[in-house]
């Protein structure tokens, strides 16, 4: 079967040079080149809407593509179309750019000026990788999600104790109950409580995937815990000190693997910022920040938003505040919180009614929360507002707040330094 290759090149001379060489490769089937980043993503989305099998095995991205920078474009393609292998063509083939390209999701790098042997070798290797990924995706049974990439939602807390874990669990339950394959990732790596809230015992955790670069569906399936509700759980380690093994790079691989496998991925990021949780928030389609309507929590929310902005993880306007334990009589109302933080705010507020929750929380069975509970109803309504429930359309924007292309390697280094990693 010929290898379908889609060139993405903005420069006319480079288009001619690249397409000429590609047409000479054995068993290659170059398709009409695209000339900018928007055209590339739109083309892949159109093909994926027909069938994943219609996607090209290889996309070749030239360094002078625009308007989105090449590295940023590679990350977008890798996240949305995980079965497509991307090769970067660049005049800078040094180790720094090579590492950055790999971090963004490229499967190979070819130096300019182009040489037939090097290009042929890279295309062949990446095409084999792509075929292998599609074989794995096709052999995973009825749980395989073969779309263009699932929706990722992170749930972070303004501080501890604001209801982050409960929110994440109920969002995942709502999505699964609507018929969407859903995964819940506990990224509170030191003190994660998802397992306790659902009263489960487990052997495997997210740490088991930390050292694996290419996470196949089978490897992922071995690491997740299938809950009675159908939600796939990837849990925090039982020994909190092992959370250090999940680096920001490992987190990117893990989130990408979950996105390729499930229609909805909900990530509990807790109230502490680590390299891993920062990577998850940066990759998310929607980043939620949970706060309660009190001075201490709102100050914490403001600090978190400012820190995300300083570290270029996510802009304030690309973050959505969820107000938990809300009451009409509270002095601090959602509109004021929005004004203080400069964020978006979810239209659905979660009412203050702990008595409804206490029995389920104490028993560690929050999945059995009464359907008549006003808290559960509000959280499931929030899931609908976010577009996580089948048949709903999210009112909130998606795929924002990404780091800028050429700055990625420097940002990663600076972020690690600031986070003490």
C-alpha cells in the first residue's frame, strides 16, 4: 500500500523542491501540498470526518509555514490526529530544536538542504510508525475511540478543599452516562483522592506510564482501572513520593494517549502546580479553576491565574472559573469573581449543600450521589455547558492558551526552574 504524504509548505520554491523529492520516493503517494497552517488542519479534519483511514500517514511541515509557527502546528496535528506522523523540515537540525520538535510531537526531523537518502529514510520510518498506531487503534476492541482527538478538560483548585476532585469526578460521570467514552486522570500526584472518593483498590497508576514514550492502546489499557460506571480511571500513585516520576514531558505523552483513546478526558489537577499539571493545563481544550465565594479562595484563584499567565501556561481570559458552594446571599458573587480574576466564568454555579454530599463522601461512593441532589444536578448541568454530554454544544471556547511556537523549549526550561524541578 503506498504511503500518503501531505506536504505543508508556505514557500513556492520549497514546495517545488520538496514535492519533486517526495515523488521520487518508492511506494510514495504525495498529495497536493497545503500552503498554510489553517489549510493543513482543515484538510486533516475533513479527511478524518470521513474516516481515520483517509488521513495521510505522513505530514511534512516546512519550518517557514505560517501563520501558526511550525512547532505549534506540529503540536496541534499530533494532538488532534494522533495516527498521523509529522516530520519537520528545517535548516536548524541541532540537538536543541530536535528535542523541542520531539516534545511537540514530531516523529522525525530532516535538515535543509534536502537530501534524498535522509528524506526517504525518515518518511519510511514515520510511515511504519503511523501504520503501527492505526493497527493498535483498530485492534483495541469496542472501547476504541477513532475520532480526531477527544476533548480534554482540566479541573484545578484555587486552593485545597474547594471541591476540585468532586467536580472532576461528576463531570466524568456525566460524560460517560451520556454515552461518551470517558477517562478520568488523577494528576494530584502526591495526595490524589479519586480512588478514595470512589472506594476502589488499585495496583497500577499513572506512574507506570511515566517512562514510556510511545504509549500503545494495550499499554494504556493495562494501566487504567475500569470503574463500574464505565469511566476509565488513571489514578495517582499510592506512594506520593513516586509522583516526582511524572515529568511535564511524561504528562504530555500520557494526556495525548488518553486523548487519542477516549472522547472525553477529565483531569483532576488539584490546587498545586507541578510541571506535570502545568503541561496538562496547557494542553487542555478547557481549563477550569474551581473556587468558593470567600475572600481566601478568590485571592487564591487570582494568584493562580496570574501565575499561569506569568509562566505562559494559559491566559486569564482562556481560563474558566467555576463557583462552588454558591448561595444567593453570599457577599462575593460570580460577577465580582470574574472581575477580580479577569477570567471567563461558568454560567452554572454549584450550590452550597454539603448535607446532600456527606453520606456519599464519607462512604467513598460519590458516584452513587442521589440524582435528585441539587449539587449533582448542577455539576451535570456544568458538563452539558462544557459540551461534555452527548448532544450538547459547549458554550466555552476550546483549544486556547497554548505556549507560542518558537518559545517552547525556553518556556519549558524556565517553567521547570520556577517550579523547582
